[in-house]
C-alpha cells in the first residue's frame, strides 16, 4: 500500500502537487464527485489564521462546496486539509484551476 501511494505521488496520477523552495506543499486530489486539497505551510511566510479562509474562498469561487476543513500545527508546520464537492454535479469543479490559484496564493504570500 505504501509503495502504491509513493508511486501515485511520483507519477502525479489523480493529484497535482507543488513544492516551493521553502517546502510548502500544495496537493489537489480529484476523486470524481469529491476533491481534497492539502496545503502544508512550513515556510512561516503565510499568516495561518487567514490562509484557511483564503483557500476556502478560492475553492468556492471555482464551484466547490466545502464539506469539511481542518488544520493542525506540528513543530511550526501547519497542515490544512479541505474536502469538497461540486455545487453542481453536471458542471463539476475545475481542479486544475484551483491548483493554479493556490500556487499563485502561495507565490504571492512568499513574495511579501
């Protein structure tokens, strides 16, 4: 199971992942009718209290209805996990667009 997970992460199959020089990680996983966003902030450049709201806003603007959101902080690294589904199942959610917008958010925050 662990090897399968590593293989999927390396191949990028079913998800989009980004690592920045400061080791922030962005993943958008598409599970068909639902999606999962994982954002790991280890750089400390982004204000953690507003980041969850920014991520949720981006997802809502792109047609996702957030079902659950959580975060936890371990040794200065904050992990955000958001589960969502499409507002309209016929239209769906543009996961690539969400991924690109989260990369832009990350880049803008690190530039400030």
